[in-house]
C-alpha cells in the first residue's frame, strides 16, 4: 500500500506519473479540484473528504470508503465504484455516466441532479438516497437493486437486467414482525451459550457489512460492547466484522451476562439504525436469542 499523508503529496506523485494508490487513507482531506483521472484508489478511505469538482473519470474506486465525502460536481464518468461505500455521500451534480456502481452502498446519499446515464446499478443500495432530478436514463439494474418505495422506476427510464428492482418496504414475512412491540421475555428463563450469542452477532455482522460496510459495522460492534472483563474475550475482525470468542463456545451465560449481552445488541442495532433506518427490518427474527428492539 502506498503511503500518502496529504493531498499535496498525492498530487505530486500523480504528476510524476504514479497511478497506483490502492488502499491509501486520506480521511477528511481537501482534494478539491484535483485531476486524478485513471488512478487506482481501490480500497482507499476518503471518508468525509472534500472531493468537489475532482476529476476521477475512469478511476478504480472498487471497495473504497467514501462515506460522507463531498463529490459535488466531480467527474466520475466510467469510474469503477463496485462495492464502494457511499453512505450519506454528497454527489450533487456529479457525473457518474457509465460508472460501475454494482453492489455499492448509497444509503442516504445525496444524488440531486447527478448524471447516472448508462450506469451499472446491479445490487446497488439506494435506501434513503435523494435522487431528485437525477438522470438515470438507460441505467442498468437487477432484482437485487434497492430503491425507496416512492421511487418511480418507469419514469426514471432505467433498463431492467433480469427481474424488477426491489422497492424497500416491510416484507410480509417474519421481518415485518419487528415493527410490532417486542414481547416481554423473562431473561431468567433463557438457557444460552456463548455459541448462541456469536451466531446472533455474526448475523448482525453480515447485515451490517451489506448495508453499512465492514468498517462501520466493526466499529459499532466494538463501541457498543460492555466494558467488562468477560466481554474482552469477544474479538471483532476489522476487515470482516466477524465476532469470535477466546474461550469455550459451550459455556453457558449467566443471567447478568445475558442482560448485558442484550444491552450490547440493542446499542449496536440502535447505532446501525441511525445510519440506515430500515436496519431492524432486515434482521431475521429466528436469529434473535432475545429481543433487541
């Protein structure tokens, strides 16, 4: 991974002919107006960075972290943003024509008046995104693409590749049951093991990775974990957000451990919901070992 500490250093290396900046981290940096056409920024972290009017046409941003960054009026034509995290990202008047946004997380992104003509949107998440006056004509989507219920697919002029895209609404399955108040459960009657707890948290982890990205998911799991010695045995992999336990998975939880674990789960779900309001609806009821919402 190339070590870059500032926008100026990045620009100097680019002007010297370097194009591979895979995995660099320039969080909150000011890159306004830079010409970075055709660079490799795969896996890079530009969280909350200023990238207004930057030229990234043809750039590789696959799997990059771009949460809350400002790409207003930027040129991302034919850029590869596959699997990138664009949660609450500003993409106002941004040129995304022909860009690859397959499986990108655009939850809460502001795409007002952006150009998404001919873009690839297979499996892209636009939950809570603002697509006001965005041009999506001839953009490709599939049955895994997520839009809000109010979004008019026909009027937008998208091109279907497979089945109709899914509009986000409470599914008439077990997930919808989470909308009703959780039943009161006497935790003293529960017989749970560490393994039961891990299965539930790794279900949360999978959902978090899908809707928020692994960086935010692992951060939320760790920040909501109780600061007691026993909970330090639970480790969170920063790359995958998977939770593991240093000990016997068959150990039974005490009442106190169950109560604290429930608080851990509730805080995690609450944190995720602040970013993605429909997160609780994605949880499979049969994966819960106690109520969390």
